[in-house]
């Protein structure tokens, strides 16, 4: 039996409830509430393997809306906290990257910048610049109707950070390396 998002990470319900509450205020559905931050949710139950590159043992909970980039919770034997994998289908050599040991840690990664440009972390040419972007809190996003992108993003990021008590990552590149080594070790020769 496939675990639900609630089974995989205890913070999923908090994220979804916040998306419902903010969406009502903004006149959007919960799936679209965080889309201005590059975090379009995939429904209360998530979705299964939208791309061949998506890990088979995962449930996709969100996507950025660009180039098929999406985020999934890995199915683990430890209930309540699942690592988050970002799949970048255009990066065919290494499409999967662990971007959090849990949903909360993943959300903390982009809590000052949003999530739309996280795919740059998958490429050598953009990794350091995006890490600096995340560490210093610069963001780019789209706005809701009638509001500037900046006002919309700030409101969403503040609400998300307060609801889940998020703190930005300090050393993004080092922590990503540790996560990758822990959850997605390199393939053995001949695989």
C-alpha cells in the first residue's frame, strides 16, 4: 500500500491547511496558493511518478511549474519524516537531488527566496550562485492579481515561515552534499 503524504511527513497537514486558509483569502485553491513561490501543490494525496526520472519509491507533492521540476517525499521505514527529492528531468545525468531531510527542512531551504529557481542547484554552473541567493534571501517570483510579486511573496513566505517555524539554511552547498551522500549515494560501477 502506498503511504499518504500525511503518513510520510507529519508537517504535510500543516502545509495543506495553511494553503487552504491562505487560498480562501486570495481566492485560489490550495494547490495554487504557493504557486507564486514556485510551489504548486499536487493535491491532498500527491501524485505518483509524473516522470520516468522520479524515484519509484516516492510521492510527488509539488512542482515549480517550469521544465517538469518537482518535489517528492521518499517512502521510508521511519514514519512521520521523509526526505524530499527534487527531480529535474532536464538534468539527465543526475536528475534527482535531496533537498531536505524532511518537508520542514526543505521548506526552510527556500523560506526567504521561494522554490522556483531551486533547479539551478542541480547544475554545476548554477549551484554556487543559487546557494548564495538562498543564503542571502534574494528571491524572484510572480504576484497574485492586484498585488506586486514582492508583496505576494513576502506575505506567503512570512506565513509559511511562521506556521512551520522555519529558519533559513546557513551553508547550503555543504548541507546539500551531506543530504545527497546520506540518501542518494552514488551508483556502483556498472549500474
